[in-house]
C-alpha cells in the first residue's frame, strides 16, 4: 500500500471483476477533497504502465473548486500536466453506484519523477520515512466522527418524532437499529474493499456516529484506508438518501466531529509487533512521554492543519469533548493528548485535536513529525493532568481564529520542515484565499443582528 501499484495487481483485479467497465481514478487535494475522473476498463493498462497525465492545477484549488493562482500551480506553469501513478492496493470495486464500478487512488509526480509538493500524501510518506530512518515504525489508527443528515433539510438522521431526534442519546443502540440498513451496507462495502472497519457507535449527538478503523503497522496505509473509507461512507449514505458530512461543527448546539489519531511506535524492519510505547506505568514508556512532549510543543503552530476551515474553530469549546489546550492525561477525554487505559502492551497516545474536516495526510504528517521532534529533543511533557482538563486549560495557547492560525503556521519552522516548505506554501495560499472569500460573505446572521439595530 505504501508504494506504487504494479501490473500484477491490475491483472488480478481484471480477472476477478470481468463485469467492471468503469473505474473512478482520484487523488486527494490539499483541502482533503477527492479530485479525479472516470475511465474505462481498457484505459487502466496505460495508467499502470506509465501513469496518467493530469493538470497540476487540480491540486491548486480551494475547497469550492476555484483556482488559487497564488499557489503557482495555475498560470505560472501554463496549467501544465503532471503525472499521476496508481497507489498499490487501492484498485478495488465500489458498491454504491448503480453500475458496477471500481476505484483507484493516484499520487502525483512532476515531469522529472519527483513527488509533487502539492500532493499531501507525499508529506506523510516523508514523515514515515524519517521515523523509519530513526529505527521506528509508526503504528497508526484513525477514528473519524461524522453526521448523517437529510440532504435537503440538513437535519440529523434518526427514527421517531422530531423531539426524539433532538435527544443526545450517546451510545444509543436504538440509533444504530434505526439506521441498520445503512450500516450493514457500509460494512459490506468495506469488506469488498478490504478496509478494516470495526466498532460502530452512536456518538454524543443525534445523527452523529463513529466507526473505528483497525490500527496498522504501516501509517501511510492506515491513512490511505481512512481516505477510502470517507469516500465509502459518503457513497453508501447517499445511496440510502442521507448526506454523510465531516464538517467539524455542523450544529452550534450539538457536539462537533473530530479526527482522533492513535499513535505508537514499533521497530522498523522487525517482524515482531513490539510496541516501544508499552510499559506497566499507565503513562507508558519514556519514549511515549517524549512523543507526547513533542506533540504538545508543536500543537499550536500546527493548528491550521488540524483546523483548516472557518467552521473548524466553532468546535473548540469547553466541556465539549473537543480540546482547548495542549495538555495531556491518562484515561482522560478532557485533554488534547490522551493515553488510553488498557493492558501495558497497548500503550499509545490518542491525538484528539484535529477535526473530521482536516486533511488526513497533512494532519497525520504533523502528528508524526511532532512525535519525531519530541524523541530527537527528548522533550518532557510535564505531569499528566488529572480530573477536569477544561478547568486547567491555559488561556490563549491555541489560535482563536482561522486567520491567526494561518499566520502562525506560515511562520512555523517546524511545519516547513514537517510538511516541506513548498507544500506548506501551497496549503497556506489555498487557505488564505478561502479565508478572504469566507469573511467577505454577508450572512443571514448579519441581517438578523444588524439590519434594524445599528
């Protein structure tokens, strides 16, 4: 999954699925949006042999699909083509379309064969390689929260009367029963793609859910699978008449949706699944504490990656299960960095800062790079927080606004090194354009508050 696909994978797919004649090919842009096209079965051989020519500007779009000329990927290059190549292990059937179809994930390279800086997948690949160069194998799992909404009214899914749908009803089995046909198809589609979907739960709001993905000893594979799973959720939900949304805060009065990244380290090159974070101490090994120290130290300047959109900043509220300060704790969900309870061999850190709207590749790259810094510099995270972390949060540690987060990210030497200077430059250019466009909009709230009162 970490490398490029070969012809054997293509031939095995074609032999197993003679009925599939249409394949969606796509890559993930800096906003986390899947961009691509549909190709016919006979076109796949050329894609696997020499790649597919795609306009480089496809990775220089804002979240609405508008060109961002400041990225340097549009007219500065004459909107030149780049080469996209297939990612190993991602040519799979998809089950939610009326016609029998497949999909294939791509990754972009420039004309010389070098990784394209605008492709966020390369940033994570570099972060993995750097830890491997230190002798570590990052073990990662992704948890992504999401809402199922009615596509027209944007009201949350749920059975019964409207008053019933307003109930929080966390961990509700009734909610799962109400939507059992949807989730049955989600698990079936995941099995068809070989995606390790596991526990399903109703989260802390009506219509909000979480499905966990199994941890992988290949962090890049874990994130590839999470990207594929988000597409799957959207597709299956739409087939059942629902909108699966990964907005960080769809409703002011309800819980936001987070992306929780679970990280531990094994030994690179070892066949044994040894966890170097394991210890009898509930706080984990010294290595784990150094990782936490690095994650604490780099969290605030990385905030634009973890909270990349205007809506992202509505999620960070006290007593909301979203963190508000770079603190850590043991078996404590009121902190940013949680060491979950469990047997000694399971010790790891759960990074709880990113929203479900974050680009998975960039968020994971920043987390791995933060852990790497903590190890290299042997950073001490200080004592863990006990009890209510919200009551012990330090004020103004995190950026309060989108604009402030972008300013801090742009000045961050850590992010330039973690993501790559050009990758960070492209990301900031895209998000600055979005920030300006969003702030210029006159909303219904403007009229409600000011039209008759000022």
